[in-house]
C-alpha cells in the first residue's frame, strides 16, 4: 500500500513497539535502555518507524486498522522481489540511522544477530524468497483476527508471484498461527547474542 499519513505511521510504529517489546531480539538491540522500559518503548517506536519507511521505499507494508477502519493497530513488513539495488540502498539508509539510534552496543548486537541468522539461513536456498521481516498487532487488538488480516494481502502477493516466503520467530506460541497460514518449521536455532532459540518457518510457492 502507499505510505499513510504521519499520524497513521506513528500509531503503527507505536503499536509494533508495544507488541514486540518483550521479544528477545528487540530486548538485545535496545540494551542501551537498561531497565528503563519507557525509554525502550520510545527507542523501539523510532526503530519501527525506520522499518516502516524502508518497507514503503523498497518492500511491502500492510497495515491493520480497528473497528472503525482506522489504521494503526499493527503491520506486516515484507522484503519482496523489488530490485536488489533498491533494497540494498534502502537497507543501508536504515542501517545508518540505526547506528545512531541504538548506540554502539545495541548496534553491535543488531549486526551480530542479523549475521547469525543469515548464516543459519544460507543452506535453505531462500535467496529469492520473500521475507516477512516484522509482524505485530497491538496487544489490545489481539485475538480479533487482525494478525491473519494483516498478513493476507502479502501472502496473496507472494502466491501471485509464485514465490516462497519465510520468517523467523522467537515466540514458540506463534508457530500454530503461522502453520495455519501455510508456513512450516524448517529449523530451530540457538542464537548466541540473545541466548534464546528461534524458529525458521518457510512457506512453499503456491500456484496463483
């Protein structure tokens, strides 16, 4: 979809921050906040604003609304088949901003976790697959079908492209949800920086 208003984008970034603040990856990259959860929430809001901007520039973003069809309850952010040069430029721009936002240790954690995940991913031959990089729904809106709703357009686009797609999750409880959408566990990995296991899930190409 096209970029929403600044208010909608800000609400969405905030919803993602609230939804994902407990995730081991996001705890690790916001290490500079220590025990200050308000500071962590603010840092993550800025983090997700950058991720949304990158998605709108060189990927795909789908937003979840509420009962009044107002945008802001959450989002799904995809890396797609956008030309590699555009994706690399958008990623480099976000990376430069993250270096400042996260601080030295937080950014070091970010780059190390990404490298660890890319190493684990390499044998799976998913270089041409779409990647569901971020998905989250505000806790107040969970349990009402918004998760499946926000993923449906992206999955339809994946199927139309005849592509595979994949995701990584630290949340074992989310495996059945993604399983119902056609994803299957392709591996479980211990990640050194977070000290936690995560799961790689892959969805095979489906005919359009």
